[in-house]
C-alpha cells in the first residue's frame, strides 16, 4: 500500500482569491488520489527577513514555516509575476530558508501564472535551483494570460490550461515517486 504524500502548496500572490490560489485548488483536486495538498495562502504573515535572525532568535512564524517545508514530501509553488520578478512576499519566505537545508533535494513543482510571467518564471527556477530543490522541465509550468483563463468563481475555463495542469500533476507525482520510492 502506498502512503499518501503530504504536499505543501505555496501561493505567491498577495491578492485575496487570486488566480494562483484557484490553480492550487485545482491541483489539489487533480492530485487527490495521490496526495493531500496543504496550502499556505498568506505570506504576509511572515516577518520581513533579517539576516541576524536566521539562526538565532528565529521568529516563531518562521520556525513554523520551515517545519512545514521540512515535513512535506514535496512542494508546489504557484505565483504571479510582479514587475518582471517573483513577488516580494515569496522572495522573503524563501530568504528565511536559505541558511537551512529545508529545501535541499525536496521535489518541487513551479508554476508561474500571470499576464506574461516569463521573467518571473525564470527567476523562480533559478532561485529554487540555488536552494537545491529537485524539479524537472515537466514540473515547471508557465501559464500566460491567466486572467482570461479563470472566471470570478475560480473555475478554469481554458481547456489547454486544464490539460497542462493534468500533465503537470502527473509529472509531479512521478517526480515524487522517484524521490520517495513510493509507487502506485
């Protein structure tokens, strides 16, 4: 019997009811036979990064955040692009983890869903490579023009996007199976 994987979803958007949250919810639905997805939806709860507090007197919220990453079997980050970069809240969250090994060798899926997203997506891949996560081209996805692909209720309207998300979830599951030795 295979164990259900614990996957951590991180919504990089600073907006309530964001398209990125809708995508994470769709991934939870698509992956429900393989994993449970716990979503962090408000990175503003994390204090602003301070180098002096990365190892000593670490804020409680950061300890909790790091523990969630450490205890997850895998991670999916879904984020918009802000000013040709990743959002500051997401960058802040990652910076709190750089001095640790919580991301090291962790299977990860990276989705950038934005108007364009190209620069932010490249930056996200570079940052996650730097913190030594484990991802493949198949576990990264750029969804451009996201506002026209999701309605106000969070439903994905675009068939191509639905298909891309299904393939993404299958690839993410394979990456996790390879990483954990947990096969269906």
